[in-house]
C-alpha cells in the first residue's frame, strides 16, 4: 500500500500497465522468458503487537471516506524492502505498503451496509485477508467487532505498517470517545495455502489445538474482508479454499473489493466469482460498482453460504 507518493489519496492499481500489450507496468519481467519455480512461501507466524518495527519512519495522514475519517500510514518501500520503484515482487513483496483503491471502496461499502441495516459488525469475529494498511479491519474494530485478525503475506508489512496504523486509528478513536471497549486484535503472516494452519478461529482437521490454544471446532470467522487480493490468477484457487476453511457456517459473509479485470494477468473479481459459482458452495451478489474514471471498473461483492 502507498509508500512513496506525496498524494493523500489511494493509488490506482498499476501493478500492470492497462495500456501495455505485455501487461507489465514497470518492467519486472516475471512473465517473460522460461517459467521459474515458485519461491518458497513466507514464514507462517503470528506477529505480536510488541514486534512493531522501530527501524523505519512511520507517518500518518487522514483519509476522508464520505464523512468517515480514518488514518493512513506511510512508510517507504525502499526503507522496508530495498525496493525503490516496484509495487510487487512475486514471492517476496505483494504490494502491501501501498493503499489501493479497493480498500477504500470496501470501507465505504461496509459503512453503507451498516447504515442500511444489511450488516452488523457488533460482536463479530472478523478476518481481513491481505490487509496491508488494514483500513477495513480497523473499521470493523471501530464498529464493535469482538475480534479482528489481520493477515498479510509479509511479516515486514505487519511490523512496519499494519500494527502502527491499527494502533494510530484505535488510539485516536478511544481518546475521542473515552471508550475502553476494544476488539481482540491479532496479526498473522502467511500465504493463502498455509494461513489456515495459524489463524485461531479456523477449525483443525484433527480437532486438536493450534499454537497451544484450544480451537472451537464450530468456530470460523463471521466476516471475511478482502481488498485487491484477486489480481493473480494462479493464487485464486488457494484463496478460495482458504475462505471456505475460514468462514463460519452457515451465516458467515465475505466482502470482496477488487478491479473487475486486472489487465495483463487475467485476474479480477469476475475471474474469482467464476470459481465461486462453479464450485456451488457459496452464493455471490454484486453490492457496489465504481466507475470514477481513475482506473478500470471496480466492484464490491458479497459471498455467503447457499
């Protein structure tokens, strides 16, 4: 999510140049030449709030979301990863330091759903996958969720951006309202294929414990939030399997915000929804469509068990 821009708003998703025939926005070249074996997955670990990084500069600025104000953190990709001009290095860095448009679309949609009484976050277990800045999860914290767990591909993103950004938003809200009731907030680093092994509210196959904790086998997350997580075609099956493992049956809900299509790589909300519909376990409905001219069409979808 946003690292080096001087603007206060989100950046359009420019992982891949929408006008380029090659689909590459800045010459990463990972689609060119012989296919290389995938890199090893990142560590699958819980990152404690006390493990926040003190080695990088972290600043915040307000983001106005139709009258709702949240704080957006800012750190440098060069300082954290040694990358000066890249939004993504597959297997190493998945863009978590930039603030993508879908994250803000998702917060606005959640707020609208609450106002229209289509959604309540009070007392719910919430999981944000591919969290980056964590604004949707932060919104859930502020709206009374019982537990909010943040997951990202990179440990560094959690330590340098997510944790301090969550702290900044929650502390500001508590100071303004003198409200000491806060959600259980935890942070986890993993890829889609292994996240279920560490997330606390995902039932285990053998009915055992996880990280030394007893797991409620009837548990699961009431609400799963995702923004801009479906750009890579190769990861969509694994992401969908993870959702089914994590989502509480029968009333769990998934909110997905994404571009309709990510040109050059074939991913997008419609490609992901096609996987959902083919499987037949979850029903999908389009909640919002954004065509503001700043990028290709963006969508917010809601998924639930049939």
